[in-house]
């Protein structure tokens, strides 16, 4: 299992549009066989800061995810909303075990 945390900082005027686009992408992403979990969090003390927590079933799943039409639509839609470039950090899942997802 591969966990990816994507950190995004959006322009204040784009917060609601970013949330709409991101939730649409997250819902579609959960239908992918290679995705076990796709969470979206908004920082409480800085509403322009978001984290996407993506849990993939195998190392190839992120590349397959980036080939989907819903990801491409999200990427293109939110590009102008970014206050800074997105950044991601990859983690190996330690707990729960694969069957716990």
C-alpha cells in the first residue's frame, strides 16, 4: 500500500471552486480499482491550505490514476487556483495491514 499526501495552497477567492472540483475528483477516484482511499482535508486555521490523502493498492496505481479523464479535468481546472505549486510526499503504509483498508 502506498500513501500519498498532496499539499495544495489555493488562492482565497478560489477556495469553494477548488473544493467542488476536488470533491468531484475524489468521488470518481474512489471508483478506481487501484485506490483504497481518497481523503480531502482543509486546514482549520488556514482555509487556503488543503491536503489530499490518497492510498493506492500498488505502486503502479498512481500512474493509472493520472491517466484518467477525471484526474486530467481536475488538474486542468485547479491549475489557475493554485497560490503555490502542489507538493506531494509518498509513504509506505505501516498500519493498517492491506486487508484493513
